[in-house]
C-alpha cells in the first residue's frame, strides 16, 4: 500500500475514534521498528488544548487501525504516536528526535 492510501484509512479511523479527544490530522511514513521489521509510523496530531488522550481511546484507535490495515492486506504493523502542540519539550527530547532522524535516514537510504 502507498503512504497516501494508508494515510486516508488512518484518517478515517482516527477521526472515528479520536475526534472527541481533539484529533486534527494524521501523518504516516514507512520505516523499520527496533527489530528491523518493516513497519508504519503513524502520528495523530491533536488540536491545541486537547489534553492527553485516555488510554482506552488510544488503544481502541490503534487496534482499529491495525485491524483495518490487515483486512486489506497490509502486513506492516502501525505504531501510533500522538503529537500534542501544548506538550513541553524537556532537555533531552531534542536529542531523541535527532537520533530518530539519523536512524530514519539510514533506513530509507
């Protein structure tokens, strides 16, 4: 499946499961997980002031996304992450992002 197809499906599912929690839009990209298995990395961008999503809602959204993708033949596991614009950035968070960017560039090279 293409990134656009996955993003379209993810948007439908995340809207259904997370709209009440402040879901705004989705981003998706392929990559490899910590075991070097092909995976999908999906980011749910939330509206400012939405607060942290409850575990029950986020788990239901992740499960629904995984099941929907499997039903149409997608074998890569979707790792769902949340982006809250009001989150504080702590001292070492920038370093973690830089390390992820470096690893991604090696995977996609």
